[in-house]
């Protein structure tokens, strides 16, 4: 067997047995975009991720183009209320964070809701 062929064959056979770090991690629960009111999108956060800033950053990267103005309001829905716009009070009262990026002003701001009591972070 030629060495090159042997290495290709080994990679093909062993590839499915090895796993990448991304494959080993469980899938993140889906975040629901309830809709848009003006320029602001309302996003429902899985309750388990309400204080996970890295999870928010992953969602922001998915929802907002790199070079666009983007305004997001995040909420949990612990009561399981129907997701409609305008948001029902059960959801509207569970704000978790906001993301604002204005390309015109060159400003970026991620702010937590004070109800989450994230230490040492500004809140609304």
C-alpha cells in the first residue's frame, strides 16, 4: 500500500471516531425572535441562559450583520406565555438585556437588566 493512500484511508476510517470540541458540546436551546417593533427585534432567551453573556454574544453574531445597525431587546418567558407582538406582560416583565449598535454613531452597548443582578455591570 502506498504511504499517501494509507494516510488517506486512515483519516477516512478514523475521522468519524474522533470528535471536535464543538461536536462534543450539547446543542444550545433555540432563541426565538418574537418579531420587530420599528428597528428593535424582541428576542426570547432560554431561561437557563439568561445570565450567560457568551450565549448572548453568539446570538448577537447570528442576528446582526457585522456592518449593520442592530437593536435587540432580550426577554425570558418563564411562564410559557404565547409569544406575540406587542409582548404580553408576562414576557415584557422579564427583560434580561439589550444590545445596541449604531453604525452611524459608531456605538456598541450591551446592558443587563437590573432584575438579574449581574455584579459589577451597568443595568437598566
